[in-house]
């Protein structure tokens, strides 16, 4: 047992002797490695760039936004011609309100009026095709037009009668357009229609009540809008890179949206902030190759890269206040 203890003590003494007097080659190589790493780090600092950024809240916008169809007067629904999520085209009639006129008869009259061609003292209108039309609110204008047309036929060379006919013709078309504005529910854009509420025939609706929302087929160009303080404004210039992280699409999974600064407002808003418009390089295609679908509630944060500073400069800048 004593021999083992003595052996251990001898080894400890040998190890302590090596530690207290290390070989010179270990010291030389150790110093070489340390200085090599330090020199490589210093060299790297001259090449590695560290971006200086300004952060701003942003929202994604479109040059063509959604459109709404609201009631221009209070009344009851006569017909709905579409279903929820149907594709609709611009100027398409998606429904109409109850009127003393029959919508189909209004369409017949409008079609006939649009086909009228006239020149000096020559005017033809197939009045016999309109005898049984139910025209309701615009009937009075139609009666004046029909009467003027019959009078003109008696004496086509009478300039006064011809002038009266043209005036009543224009008045009837204006009355027809006004009727359509009040009673027809039309889409203003091409897109997909969404019912804003449950709608059925005979349902009462109020004036200016939103009945449908149309999301456009093509949002045209998309862009982002942010705001910065007066201190940051002077650091921003057009064409600077921007990285956008959307709130509902974690950038760790979906990646970033690349943008470029387009314009900076010269005047602040009521909060003292300056609006920054950012163009999107690839629309909503992210760095992780996701094609995101636009919606009007897209928000997030933008990192505006104002300058790519070398790491050595950033380190030295930290010592400037000392000197």
C-alpha cells in the first residue's frame, strides 16, 4: 500500500515540475496560435460588414384595394344574382332593390336606347317594342320621349320638334342612369365577391349599408408603408435595402420580404413621424421561397439598412467618445 502512495506522489511531483517549467516549444506554439488567431480576426474585421439598421412598423398596401357594394337607398332586396365567393366582373349587376319598375323591362328599354342612331332630322326608335314595359319611376320621362317621338314622325322636317325629341331622349337616358344607381347593386372591379351579411329576397336594408365586399383578381403593385422619427429620417435615402418581417408569418419559417426604399415624406404627420414608402422587389415572395397571399391586414416590422459598416469601423467608433 505504501508503495502505491509513493508512486502517486512521484507522479505528482513530475507533473508539477512540468507545469512549473513547461517545454519552450509548447510556449512558442501557444503564442504562435494565439497571435495567428488575433491577426486573422483583425484582418477579418476589415472585410466583414455589419449593417446599421432602422426599425419601423409597416403595413402592406395595394394600388388597387378591395371594393364594397352598399345600398344607395333604404328598401327591400328584390333579387340576388350571385353566390358567396363567385367571380364577378366590373359593372356586373349582382342584385337589385325592389322598385315600381320591372328590372327586366328596364334592361329592354336601355338596350333599345343604346341602339338608337340619329343625325340631322333622322331619328328612329322601335317604340312598338316598349308598349307593355313596366317602367315605374322613369315612366314620366319615357312618356315625354314617346310623345316627342310621335310628334316628330308627323313632321320630320320640323326643327323645333326634332330638338324637343333629342332633349327628351337625353332626359330619359339620364333618368335611366339615375334609376340604376339607386336600385342596382353593381361590382366596381373584377374579383371575388363576399357577402358582408346574410342576404335574401325581401330583406329590408338601410341606406349606405354595406352588402358585399369585392377582393380584386389582381392587386397590381404591392408596396409597404412605414414611418420613422426625425432623427432617423436623414439617415434614409431611396434604394436602400429593406428586410420586412410579417407579423403573422414568422420569419424563422417563412423568411423575409425584400424591399427598397422608394420615397420619404418631406413633412411629418400629426405624430411627428415621416412616412416611408417601400417597394417590394419580389412582391410577397419571401427569402424562403413562399408566395404569400395578400390581404388588407398585413402588418409587420421593417429593417431599413442605412449603411453596411465594416466591423473594424464599428469597433473603433465605440472608442471615439473616449478620445
